């Protein structure tokens, strides 16, 4: 509580400092609003979405904004055909694509009576073959990286040929035009409806100018210790306010630390609380004394983006 009072007092009485730490230019290049489904893709999620040649083919449209999964505590975002998970790795937080094929496949389906050998088929290490149009589609679209290995034979579901892969499911639609007869199933939507089933997350979040309710967010970034020792605990506070300097709750917050050697670390924080504050603590790295670590906080609130900056110095 003492720390919270300190931050609030700083916000109230140090207007000059606020002016120095503020940078509220919109980060339009780091976000996109998808009007077809009424959802935003931003930050690491957008970078992953745009990392493929045809995002609509592999992922489809977003069906939610990114949110904190109540079970895993990770930030996730659902798309028609996929789910993106922001996970902690040895290289820092990274987006990984959930293996929805593995999560949704169930054994016991009727198998298609088709040959699975010969030059039009290929056996995989998983013990299953991919054949004919499915194999052509797999090879054309870098299947080993985009779909993973097959985890089933060709099955018959609702009168249609399908085959499961680690990250996808292919369907055969013979009534479609040539070249469009293999379709990727909307596994993201199927898994969301089956497991998450939260209709609130499906509701659109239109841009503020469409909703007629501009927030004009302001971002302030503070550190607990401007001068700190190597290996000590540092805390970063991100304070989000509207244009009237009122606290903004439920803003999505990301913080990047920039080190003198050019490396950086990204952290996804919890959403801002009722006081407009999100915070996190970490151990300061082993750097040369008097090194400066720069901090950039990026926030998103209903499609409005803003940035705040700060820094601290390793002094002993």
C-alpha cells in the first residue's frame, strides 16, 4: 500500500515529470482491427499472424482479442483455425501455435477405404500416410512447419473425408472448384466452443472512434529504484490514465527492457487494475556498473494504443 500511495502522489503532484515520461503516439503499425469479426490483433500476436504468406489460409480471422487464459495464466488469442499462446521460454516470451489437431482428435471414427501406398502417398514418422490432394496441399503449403505430422488416417465424418495433423485438420470438398477442394477446418472455433465457451470473449471491440468513446490513454512508467545494484529486485509500475487523468482499468500492458548490448526482453503484464496500475518485478541482470536499462511500456485499451518510457541505472 505504501508503494501504491507513492505512485498516486507522484501522479498528482509531479506534473513536470509526467510530461517527460509521456509518449502517447498511437502504435498503428503494431495493431490491426479486423472488421469482419470485430477484433484486434496486436504486438507479438500480430507479428506471428503476419509471419506467414497467407494468414487467412492458415489462421483465419480472429474470433477473440487476446486475453488471459484462467487455467494457464498465459495470454492467448483464438482465430478461426488456430490459437496463439504467449509462453515463457528460455529465449523469453514467445508466441507458440497450439496443437489443436492433437487436442481435438478422437479415435474411433470410420476410416476411408482408400489405398495408402504408392507414389501418390507418403508415410510419415508418426506412422500415418498422407495421400493424393491432401499430400499436394501439404507440400504446397510447407506442411511440415504449418501443419505438423499426420496423427490419423483419412477418416469419414459427416460424409466427408478428413485427416488430422498436429496443428490442423484437412477436409476434402469435391464440389468446390479445382485447386480449392482441400479446406482447413476451423479448429480454433471448434475448440473455443467446446472448451472455453465464453460468449463474452466473442463480442467485438470496435475502435474507439467507431464506438464514439475515445479514451486518449496516457501512459506513465516508474521504477522503484532509479539507481540499483546488480542482482537486486527491481519493480516497474505502469500507470494508465485517460485524457482527464482518471485511472483506466483493464488496459492490456506489455513492457520491453532494452539493454546496452542491444538485446531486449519482453514481458506481458497483468491488465491495469482499478487504479490504472500494472506492475511486475524482476532481478536486475549482470551488466557493467553504470549501465542504463531503458524501459518501454505499450498499452492497448479498446483499440487505442499508447507508449510510456522510463529507465534505471545499475550503480553498484
